DNA sequence: GGACCTTATGCAAACGATTGTAGTGCGCTA
DNA sequence: TAGCGCACTACAATCGTTTGCATAAGGTCC
C-alpha cells in the first residue's frame, strides 16, 4: 500500500502541488479559488491523503510533538499525569514523547531536544536544576509539573501544598487533636519542603507545638522509621500528618507495632491519595491531588506558551481532603 | 542559538556534505579515508553537531520512533510496562510515542501511523480486533503486550496465565484447601478467558469441583458482587482464586461483610501483584507478573521484527507467586 | 605508456511538504 | 486599445539528510 503524497492529490485535482498545499491549509485557503479548494479537498478525501508530519516539520521547523520527562515511570503518580497531558495535547494535534529520566535527566532532555520537540514538560526538577536553567536560556518552551524551581522563571503547575497541608491539620484539629506530628519528606524536593513549611506555619497559627521528623524518602520504610523516632521522642502525639501516602502507610506500621490502633489511638493522614488507599485497613484519610487535572493544566500551559501567550509563573491546583476511617477514631 | 547542520560540519572539515554524512554514519564510514573521517568527526564534535532526525527520517523513511497505545493510562499496570519498553528502546536510539486509546483505538493507531512510527506496541487488543488485522495486512511491525489475538499472527508478549493460575491453585491445595472458587474476569479479554480455562483445567486435574463466578470487570465492585454470588451458591468454599488483584480486594470486602476472616476462614489470591498489595490487611497473596520485564520483552520483540528477524508468535512470561498472609491462615 | 581498476570524493537528486515571488489571464478604466 | 490592478495559480527554493552515480587521482599490469 503506497503512501499518498501531496503531489498525488495535486495531480488528481489537476493543480500544482503548491496550490494543493494552500487549499488544504486552513490559513492559506483564502487565496485559492473556492471551486479549486473544493476540487482539491475532494481529491484528498478520495485518495485518503494524510500529510507527512516529518516533511512538514522539516519545512516549518515544528514537529507538533512535545516531550515529557518522568523521573520514575513505576511511580503510580505519573500514569494520571501522562493521561492528563495526553488528553489536552492530542486534540491539538500534538503527540507525546515519553522519556524516563533513568540514565539521566540531561540525556533525556537532550534526546528530546534533538528530536525537535516543540516543548517540554518536566516532572523531574530538583529544587534547583541546571538542566532547566539551560533550557530557559535557550528559550525552549518548558513547563514543570508537580515541582517548582526557584532559580529560573519556568512556569510550574503544582498542587497547593500549603492549602493541602492546612486541610489535613484543620480536619485533625476539628477532630479534637492538639498534639500533631509531621513526617516530612526530603527537603531537596519542593513538595517535601513546602509541606513541611506549611505544617510549621499552620501549627504556629493554631498555637500548637511543631513536631516534625524527617523521612529519608517518600517511601514506606523511611516513613516507618521516622514515625518510630517521632513517637519515641513525643509519645503524646495523637495524630500524624504524613508528607505523602507511602510515608503514611509506614506510619501505620509503626503505630501498629507499638500495639496501638490507627484511627482510634493515632490518627494518620496521607498526601496525594493514590489508588487503593480506600482499601487499606483502616481506609486512609488523605489530601487528594488531582494528578490527571495537573497533567491537563501543564499541557494547557505549554500550549499557551507555544502560542506565544504569556502564562502565570506558577499555577496552583487546589487539593481536597478525602476523609476516611484513619482519622475518624473508629 | 543556531542549530548546527551537517553542512556546517562539512564546511568546517573542508569536505562536501555528502562526505561528511558518510563519515558520520557507521555503515558508510568505510568508504571514506580514515584521515578524513577523523577530520569530520573532530569538526562535528567541536561544533556540537546533532543530526536532525526529521530530515533523516524524511530521507530514509524511518523515524526511529515507536508508538505505544495504552487503553487506560490511569491503570497502574501500564507504568511499569512503559518503563520496560522505554528501557529497551532508548539505548537503540528509538523514541517512544505514547497514546491513549481514549477517543478510540483506531484513531490512536492512525495517528501514530501518520507520524510514521517504525513500529507499534499495543496493549489494547480485544480478543479479536479489526484494527490489528488491518495493521497485519499492511505489514506494519506490531507487537501486542498483555493481550493475545487469535485471528492474526501478530506476536504477543503475555504472562503465562496457565502457569500463574496453577501456581495459585497448587499453593492453595498445599495449604489444605479442596473447595476452591474462581472469580473470573470478562471473557472478551484474553487474560480473563485464559485464567478461567487454566483454573478449570487445573481443578479438573486435581479432581476437584470447578466453581466459577464471573465478574463484570476487573474492578473491586464487580469482584465484590461476584464473590457474593459465589459464596451464596457455594457456602463451603474456603479459598478463592481471583482473576486479578482488584477482584481479589472485592472478595476481601464480601468475605468481611459476611463476618468471616480473610486468611483464616477464606483464603484469597490475587493476580498481577500490583503495588501496595503487601500493605493490605491482611497482605494479599498474589501471582506476580513482572510488567516491567513484559514491556522490555515487547520492545525487544519489536526491535527484532524491525531488524527483519523472525520472532515467536507468542512469548510467554513466567509468573511467580508472592505468598502473603491472605493464604496463610493467620 | 595506455587501458584499467581502486579508492576517495564531489555532484545532484531525492524524501514531502511550505512559501516567497513571478507569471497568467481577465475585466476595468481612461 | 493600451495600461493597470486583481485574483488566481505555477514555479522554484528551501528545510537537513542520504545515496546512486560521476569524476578525479593514483596505482597496477602488460
């Protein structure tokens, strides 16, 4: 099955290839006689013509594709983000090139830039990041998602960590808790830091003591260990705000191993609300971040930048709170 | 920052662009004088030349990219699959175009074919599928992952459902169970059917009764309902083999709501072993499918096809069994 | 020392589109 | 009827590569 090219269409419509091109392109269509447009369109339709994106891209130096760099594709967070990105981009004719940052973020980005993507969406930024600075210098349209970089003005789409943390604390306070601890995530990641600061501030506003212990990572085991340290130091704690869900599940384990019950003895909140949290025992209350929506907004922001429209440097996504048994005292 | 093109390199090395091209391409390098190769390579290095994939693709009609179609990016299964695909393809210089089958599988595939991907990996196949048949006719290199289509000979990489199901049943029998039920997945998906048949066969081999109830989908709620029907019909059941993890978790719910205990009263096994199953209460025994590896194998198979090498029509991935408390009787 | 092969390079045509510019034919005006 | 503008379309260059073919220089053979 041979591919139909523009000149096939032109020949069939008995016009020059350039005329065919103009007839097919919305923008330039106005300069060609309506009757001719009709003929070209009919021929294209009849032959089943599909434009060749590579050839077009070569000429127009636009590939109609965007690159997405993900630190760890295994992380269930990124599925929804990618889904959201895809959903926003596909209708505009853009394709999505996915790359893992595995060998290295720099290599991943270089590879995508080599491929002449029109823009980039990065989910990998550390709080400061040379790769992103370079990208900003070269004026490569870039949007960050779920991370914020302070040093350069690349727009980022992030959850409102301050609001989210406050939702969790407010809820716990409402349930009668006053001695509330926080298991913080790594401070070199923007979400780790932001949630920690938000916790400090909120507790300060309430006039309660600020009790924090750092987990070495956003994983179950570090959460388990950090919770152990915190409860040993401050046995009076009745509620724990975890910096993410996995840390929260680690806290579950520690609380249990101390012979206490999650929900009644110690309330625990997670953050992100990944799938299956409602299936835990007890189901875990968590700040819910709509990652699909986050992906959509990142894609929309990138589209705006590609259009030359100016965009807010930081787009906040409002989280909600999914209240479940882990904070309801059985 | 202007892009460096091949003719820049050629000029710098004081050779014709065609010579530069030959010097840079492994395959044709042998025809150009070693000293010249040296000069060209040096110039390319010095200028930081990066070839333009679109231009190359236009000429060679290879895009060095493959398309991946995923039915539902939200499903945590696909993260690891994509990770595996990416891991195998990236070192070979291929990029991965991800598309959701959301608007429609046909549209997704057409879009990718328009973009001139060199090959396709589909995770979306129903048991019979016209889109795939068309692809096979057009000889577009295609590999299926986690699904098998009977009607055409497109290679598929799938978990060995027969083995996996047998692992689960064997384990349950070993634990002393004889009255074992199966909650089957939808029969129009190959995994649903295969696991059901494997269960029938295995139970038949053991000489036990075959007790099966169909769930309307691979989700928690259908699993919960189907388990309810099964236990009502056959109250003597002491163990349940679920067609996937979520169905298994649905079974958890039903068992609990009947006032019985998972693990001691009724053993339950899941299938796939998605993340966080070990964090359930009780942790769930499940047949573990290595989806990352599955993605890798799909990518490797596609690479083989692209190389013109012939490949097995069906590649089986051996599952293992992750034994946890849900089958250990507390 | 001319025919001939080998080796290394240059030339130019592709690949399939887009787009600035030139040209054609027509009707209109003076 | 010559001149002009207008509407339309054709020509050709271009994007950055790859690649068949021509060409040039140098070496070998008889």
